């Protein structure tokens, strides 16, 4: 009888698992997903209850062949992909491919890759989780329905290569709406007033104006500030209240996925994507010695702060030995999860607290060590006693004015011995206060007025965007890094000085999708859909009902968008700005080099111009480029040709424009934009061939006398006669084999020449 086969997800895990199971088992890897929806079509039969049509992922044939080979003769197969929805889907698809007579499949969940955890999981296998697989499948179907049906509309209306996503589009919307809040923000002036006070001897300490006549102080401008300064001249400063107390600050819980990403971004300057890549490596196993791979952290995709009692007790024992009894609580500290947490896995923590960062440093790369240290410190700190601060709060009166200050000193470091939270909830402001008593008279050394302006809401960093997505229920721990990468890769947002800013393309696509689709790209709807997926996993909702209700509404929006969404390629987006040449409205269009302004009177008026937006989002037209005359002479009117630029790049145009509209490319062969310089070949027609666009935005070349003359061609004409048949012009062509070349358009004439 063949050995039982254990199938994991990652090749890296094979050695780790094999080490602890020994020669009694064979171990193989799927190397991620092995089946998925097809790449070239939607792969969902909507009329058959949204039945997915899976196929083997290209390039995975060898992996599957190896799995089948290793499964020969095996009656017991243990499926051990990652313990989440994606891992469950991999397990199901693997079982489908390897199913056979008298073959039993078992699901094992490795929450950490340590000897005890692996052996315990193998001793306690479970059944494949159909509900978890169904939740993953619905998410995949929803994403495919949106991506494969909305994206083609963007290709048609805006630009090839664009994409829409059920969750990624909402993330872009969040960034765009924040940017518009910033653009609409109007700063308001206000002033602060700080009194620098002391007893008869130093130290001098600051106290800020808090109240006027018992009400919150509001000083709007310099005149009001000066009036207060004048009124305070000669006033006596008297200590009104002194409140002393000990403030306790509790440690934070161990990491969830999103909190790990946020802290890694803040403290280590790692991106969310890099954080998850490193965490995956630490989870799957690191060689701590020759032939000793071991998983250093628990599974890194989790929304739970739960830790096992064994892990907590291990931490307490370590804390007592290393830091002493003052730092060790009497019992483990357990943190309550937020609502809507799946709690399928523990928090991200070290698999063994005794593996300190110093102990494993030699086996880790610099970045692996930095992330492991962060995870280890956060977990250990979570089980330590609170930090204590001695805080003194002082109120000082000066006539009808009340000043206030707070000073605090660290009394007991507690968990801060291990993990410093920085400024988060920091009660220690570093102000040194003298011993003060009520009714004590103080001296005012200086009154310091300072002008301020209210600030707009900040742009999202990677960390704050992850936090925003998490708090609004958009996406899940396993998707945050991918969302952030996708919206940048598609060109919808830029990361400028570590903060997200929408690109002009991002604004255009976002506005079109929001205007043409109902709730699908709204934050509450997206969050509710995530909840629905969770409910499917817990058998509280019916998957077909969710898909049906979603698609009924989505299909209406889809049909409407196909007909009514503005074509940026064709008509363009109205701006309300007037064309400087013909006074018609300028529209935003998108060309090969991105968005630009174009006259809505095209083709009668061919004005185009690049533009930018100022801090308020207002369109600012770029100044016209300086006309650079050349030695070449216009063959129509004899004036100098000049270097000009348009949406397709630079070209030569007559300096006598608009009286003479003759243009040609810089290489002199073909002509650009307004005209080609080629006379219409139709007998009796004196028109000129011009570049035009179809209703779908595709470039073609037609006679300027249209509709009287209907000559048209897809190929760009070149004012050069054919040496074989004397055709008055040639056309530009290109192929992979020959590159760019000129060819005679006359049927039967095979003349062509390289450009």
C-alpha cells in the first residue's frame, strides 16, 4: 500500500511538513491555485444559476501530473492548503482532480508550522468545508461578473486596458472623495495664546488659553488676539486647581493582519505587499539550522486578536523570568474582538516566544528580522503589565481668562519596556511642572500669540487606507495588499510622498462608474456584500439568492451604462470652458498620452491642449508651446513650417495656420492631425484627405469634402507617388515581420518600400 499523501499549498512548506511527519507520509504542493475561471471569457453560465466553468490554470499541468503520480496507490489524502477561504478552494479543486475509488480525503488546518501543531492537526483532521468553499466561490463569481462586464465598457468608452473591480473601484472612490474634500476645503484662521509661567524660581512652563468667561476660547483673528493681550496686561495669574492622578495605559492586543500592515508601514516603511510577502515567509518556515525549517509565526491572514491559553502562559513565564514579577500579570490577558470578526485564526504571534529576535537573527534576512521583531515585541508586550504615568493637571486664572496645562512623568514602564506605541494615546507630554498649590500666585514671563489655520482632512497613506477599508468593511485581511497594488498598477492613483493621490484618469473612471452604476460601488453596499459572504460561510445565507439579487440590479446598471455612459474617446467630458479659437465648449478626451482638452467643434475646429489641475481641482490649460520655425517651407503656401505638438505628439505645421492647415510628420513622409497633404484620389474631387475619427473613436482618413465625397481608408496616406503604377499616393503599413513600410493602395500592385 502506498504512503498517505499530504498536499500543501506552497513548495516552501513541503520541507517543513516533511521534517515533522518523517518517511511515513509523502508531501507535495499545489503551488497555489490549480483550477480557476478561464482567462479569455467570463466563465460563468448566468442562465444556469451562475454555474462557474473551471479549467486548469495554464502552466499547472506539470504540477497536476506530479500530484497524480504521488497519489498513485494512496487511499488517504490529507489536504493542507492555507486555513482560509482561498485555501479551502484549493483543497476542493485538488480533491476533484484526484478523486477516485476507495480514496478518502481529509482536511487538515496548519495554523502554525511547528511540530506540535502539525502532528496535532494530522491527528484531528476535519471534513472539507463546503460553506467556506461556497463563500470563496461566490466572491470569485461576483468579482468576475463585475470585472468582465464593466471593464469592456471602459475599454469602449475610455481606454483599452482599463479595469473595474467590485472592491478596487470602491477603494479608488474613497481616495477620490477624500481628494475632493481637500480641494473643497476652505481654511479658517484662528489664534492660540500661550502664557509662559513660573513661580519665584524656574522652571518656566507653558499654559494655553482654554476658556473666556467660562466658555471655550475662540480667537478668530489678530485683532481679537491683540485685544486679549491688552486686556491681560497687569492681570494676576493665580493657580485655580491642581489635580494629581496616576494614569494607566494598557498594552495593545497582538496583531491582526490590518494592524500588522499599518504598524509595518509606520515603523518599518514596508509596503502592505512587502509586509505580507515577508510574513508568508516567516509562517511557511525558516531554516534555523541545517535541515531545521520551522514556522516562526502563526497564520498571517486573520482579523482576530485571540491567542491560545498555552501561548499566553508561555509569554507570562518568559516575562517573569526576563523582566521580573513587577512586569508579569497574575493571569493572561485576553482581548475582545470587534464585531463582525470571523475569528477563524489566532492573532499573528510568534509560534514560540522563547525564539527571541536575537536568537533567530542569523537565520533571517534584515527585512525578515525587522518584521519578526515587530510581531514578537507586540505579542510579548500584550501580556505585560500596563505603563503608569504620574499626571498633574493645572488650571490658572487671569481675570476672566482660564489657562490650562498638563504635565506627566513616566512612573513605571510596564509593557513599554518591550514595545513603544509612539505617540498613539501618549499621555506623556514631557512638560516639567514645579510643585504648585491652589491660590498660588504666578509670574507671567511671556504671552505668546500664534496664528493657525484649520487643516483639510489628510490624504490616505497605505496604513490609513488599510484602516479605512477595515473600519468600513471593504475587503478582508487577505485582500488589502492586493487592492493597494492594483489601484496603483492600473494608474488610477499615485503614491506621492507616501500618500495616495488620484490621477486624472482615476478621477475620470471613478466619476463615470459612480454616475452610471447604482449601489454596487458604494461603501455600504460593498460592506454588506462582505457580510453576506461571511453569512454564507456560517450557513446563515443562501448563495444563489445573494447572486440573483445582486445581478438583477447590476444588469440594469450594466445595460444603462453601455448606452448612456459618456464616451471619453468620442464626445468627451464637458468642462464648461470655451475654446479660444471658436468659442465652442472644450471637452476632456483621452489619447495615447493621457487626458487632454479638445474642442467640441471637431472636425471644424481642431484645437487641442494639455491641461493640469490646481489645488482646488480647477482645470488649468497649459500655455501654448512656443512655435519653433524650421528651414522647411510649406509646399502649399511657401511659409516656414514650424514644430508643433498635438495629442499624438510633435509634428510639422504651417506657420500660416489657420489660413493654411498643411501639416506633416517630422520625418516628412506622412502628415498629422488636420490634414495629410494628399489630394483625394476620386476623379473630379478637389478635396484633401484628412485624419478623422469614427463614432467608436478609431482613427481613419477621409475626404474633406464629406459628405459630398465618401472616400475613406483606414491606412494613413503619404504624399508620394507609386513608382510602379503611378498611384498618386502610398499608405503607411506595419507588420511584426517587416516593421513600418509604405505600400501602394492600388489592387494588384505589390509595390512596398521601407520607411
